[in-house]
C-alpha cells in the first residue's frame, strides 16, 4: 500500500512540474497609476494588463491599496492584503475577474451599439414588456 502512495505522490509532483513549465505564471506585478492598470509580467514572456475597475474587490480601491499587490505561491495568483482580495492568474487570463454573480452584473453594464439600438426599438414600442406573473 505504501508503494501505491509513493507512486501517487511522485505522479502528482510530475504533474505539478509539467504545469509549471506549460502554464503561464506571474513573474512580476505592479500597479501603474498613469494608465490605471494592474500589469502582470508572465513567465512565458507575455505581459497582461487590466483595469482594477473590472475586478471584484478592486473597483473602489485607492492607488495606494492597488500598489500593495503581491504574487501568491508559485505565481498562480495575486493578493491584496489590505483589501482581502485574491485573483488567480489562470482566471484572469480566461477573462474571469470575479465570481459568477459579479461577472453577470458587469455583463449587464456593457454598452454596445447593438444594445443601444435594441433599447431605442423597445422605447418606440412602448418600453420593455411587463413580466407575466
């Protein structure tokens, strides 16, 4: 039984090593006050930047709070101690800036020409139809 456990541990270590080589991780992170962006330098040589206004927990943070960002663990996350906010690098790269409900609220705030046209058309028809009980 102990051999099976050792085998499983070694396999997990190997999977972790492969993930470290293949998946981008944060090498450095900073808040740029001039552009109002969190800038993350990744282990694959790329740079990723995003405005704090789109990330859950960072929307109303001060420049000082945003500048106090740390890299978590092996570079798979970002942490703001004073704000009690953690964001994962894989999540950010996938466009996930918060919980499902946070992302849904942000999606509802999106403005586009198609959304504006639909709103005008509904207005011409007397507004949004009432929900049926």
